[in-house]
């Protein structure tokens, strides 16, 4: 039996085990996906221990994505983003290889919805860990990226690292959105509260709006975007496709996207019902 897993702290609410195990069941793969919660100082021992034990692959989440970079042979995109969220122990190099499938998750989520990014004007709100992956995903796909963040300096720093990007404060959002076709929220605003990081008057039907927040799935931003006539993409799509990309990298097989999506959304709606 193959073992895959997730390294993070905390990981108890992770949606990755049901999503990946649905794929193993569907394709008849004998594998389990388990979560590991090492202390920060034990990260290096955890990665080399996993390698020694024959674990095939690990996802990496908060707070280890940045530190994992130096423990593996990172690919070019993960190196530029400055974070690894997927480790593959099956490669032929001496060190395990590190990848960032969050960026691919964003690109594939737009592709799945038939939204072209090449040549578009995109506004990204947020310049934290997830914001970095989104910024590179949009730029790699050919968008011009305007990054707006509460702490403007952080947006400017990120923009310096991303091709065709500029950094702004949140006050610039109405201007930036006037000629944008793509809007992505990568702040935590809207998670566990009913707030939006974007003034509703700046939303319009010319936009496709992605919110990467997935708890809840229906954020205030997405509600207001839909009311303004915009196309919307919820945060479970990025989560799904980063998992799909990791599955395909580890197994070399095409992922059963529909089954993984059903498992993920089943878990999320179960959680939402439990809170009612
Ligand atoms: P992070 O590194 O802590 O960054 C948080 C971001 O939110 C920063 O840009 C921060 O701005 C901004 N922010 C926080 N509170 C704010 C407020 N009150 N007003 C305006 N901006 C505010 O967090 P992260 O890891 O990037 O995660 C961000 C969100 O993305 C979380 O909700 C997470 O669950 C979600 N996420 C989703 C996926 C997915 O697959 N769908 C993947 C990763 C993360 P400052 O720089 O000014 O502090």
C-alpha cells in the first residue's frame, strides 16, 4: 500500500484526505492519505523520515510551505513563488523534489470555467502566502496583474518579483477594477465573517471573480459579484485543482476530477450543515 499525506500544523480540518482517497478508490489504487502535525523544529526530520519510510508524496501547508523549500530540489516555479506545497519522493534525483501546485490550481480553475487569462487585466487583492501563488499563476498565464493589499508595501514587494505586475493599496481598487476582466480575492477577508475586501460598487458584469476563501464557499464577495452580473468561481476550485495536480504528479495518472470534486464539496456541505 502506498502512503501519501499532508504536513502542517494544524491539519485536523484538512479536506485533502477525503479528496485524495476518493481518487484512489475510483482508480483502484491501493493507497492511504494521512495527516501529520510535526512541531516546527522537527520539519527537516519529518521530511527525511518520510523519505526513509517510503512515503510517496506529501502536501505541505501552513506553517511549513516556505521552510520546505530548502529541504527539497524545488522546481523553478516553486522557487520563484518561494513556497513548496507538494513534495514528490518518487523522483530519481538525490533529494525529493518540491513543487507549488497552488499556482496550477488557480490556472486550472480558470481553465475549467472556460475563462481565458492571456492578455487580460487582472486585479489580485491580497499579497500573503496564497496571494504570492495566485500572482505568479495569473502572470504565467499571460495576465497583467495589479496587486492591491492592505499593507501596500507588501503588494509592491510582490509586484517586483512578478512579471508585468504593479503594487497598490486597497484605496486604488475602484480605479484598478474600472478596466479589469479578472478579480481574485486572496485575503482572508470573508472567512468566518460576512465581509468583502472589495467595494460592491466596483463590481460589474465585465468581471470574472474568484474568491480563494472556501470556508464559507459562498462569500459576501461572490454574492455581490453575482448580483452585479459577474461570473464567479468559488475557493473550492483552487483547492480541488491543487490536489488534482499533486495527484497527477505523484501517480502519473489522470485524476478523476469529478469524484475528487464530489468528495470535497460533500465534506464542505457537511461542515456547513453542522453549523446550521
Ligand atoms: P496570509 O499569508 O496570512 O495572508 C493574509 C492576507 O489577507 C494578506 O494579504 C493580508 O493583508 C490580508 N488581510 C488579512 N486581514 C485583512 C483585513 N482585515 N483587511 C484587508 N486585508 C486583510 O494568509 P494566506 O495563507 O495567504 O491565506 C489567505 C486566504 O486564502 C485564507 O482564507 C486561506 O484559507 C485561503 N487559501 C485558500 C486556498 C485554496 O486552495 N482555495 C489556498 C491557500 C489559502 P496584510 O498583508 O496587510 O496583512
